[in-house]
């Protein structure tokens, strides 16, 4: 994977670049509409394990501030790794520290601040160079990553947290394909990294096909020591995994586990390859 991780200027194995820049403003508007539509009691509902809706809103604010401080303002102060602390543990620790510190902040104040800072985040992403090197995306196995992937990754996080808030208050997933199609396309960029430990003959292909208006087809091809999304779809792939969009995004964010997802998908061809593809995860967890 080292050659892939260093291939920043032309990471062809990740597939065609995604341009999510124009979606940050409408995603921000959708978030604000969701938050402003909450009843007072909704803010205390559990959104994810151990976090309420208010906690998740505070977490989003931390993401907003972090992006602006680091990439817009060049601010380099902030939390640092403890000795021997892995990336996942560091991220979880600082996220919890931020949320704990904001439990004294009212929902009204959080909403007003999210509105102000979220607009600045949207404008920041709109002005980015998609080909510039940026933060690594660990679940895609690339560090540094091109900005197009880093920014698309942030869009998926903002979108996912909005769905978690919606679900907490009894609303379904927002089906708007403007967002969901880009979210799924971004999530599937984890396929080569997911399959990195799977040995297969060069040219072996696994296809993931997601149905519905926001769906699509993604083909991961064995190229030797790695897998790539850049090869054209094979006429007869070794394995095909078919799923609906709800299963796909929940699987990628561990809203459901791979074992549960396998009961909801259709598999054609090599079962082991299909099961390996269903271990996909597109978040730090």
C-alpha cells in the first residue's frame, strides 16, 4: 500500500475524483432545518451510543471549528497524541473531551453557532483545490489524501450525523439523491483498502451494486499486491454484491454489522470475496 499512499497527485486506484464542493451549502441548510425543527425534548434523545442529539450537534461544531482552524487559518495548536496513542483512540478521546466541555451550552446557542460557523465551512470547501494534498483518509488507506477525497469524506460525516439526528427523533433517512449518491460514491472508495489483505489473481474483480436513484456500481480489481477502482467493469466479475442504498450507507458507517448486512444483500459468485467486500467501513471507528 505504500506506493498507493504516496500517489497523491494522481491516485488513480481510488477511481475518478469526486467533486462535493457545491454540496456543502445545501447540506448545511438541511442540517439547520433539521435542528430548528426539533422539539425541546428531542435534544436529549440518544442519537448514537452515549451521545444525545445535543452532544452530536456539539461534535459537529467541533468538526467545523477544527477544519477552519487547521486548513483555513493555519492554526496548529490543539490536542496532541498521548505517547503510543493510535489514531482511532486519539480521535475518540478528543471528540469526547469536546462534547463533554459543551454540555453546558444550550441547544439554542449551539444552533446559532452551527449556523454561523457551518456557513464559513461551506464557503471554505467551495474554494478548495480538489487536487491539492490534504489530510489522510485512513479508511481509504491514503495519507496524505487529495483534497477531493478529504472534502468528500467530511461531507459524508456531516450527512451521516444529520441522519443520526433524524433517526433519533423518528424521521427516516433523507433520500435526496443529490447527497446520498455522493455519500455512497465516497464510501465505496474504501473498497481497495478493505480488500488489501485478500490475495487474488490479477484481474479478479468484485463488484458492489447499489440500487435506487442514489445507487451505482463500483468495481474493485486485483492488480497484484493491491486493488483498484480504476479498471473498467468486467463482463464476468468473480463476485457481485447487490444491496439497497439504506443497507449500503449503514454498513459503511457501522450502523449495521457485516454479518447483518449479509442477510440483506444478494451475492453472486465467490462468497468469500463478497464477504470480504462487506467488511467495508468508511469511518474511523
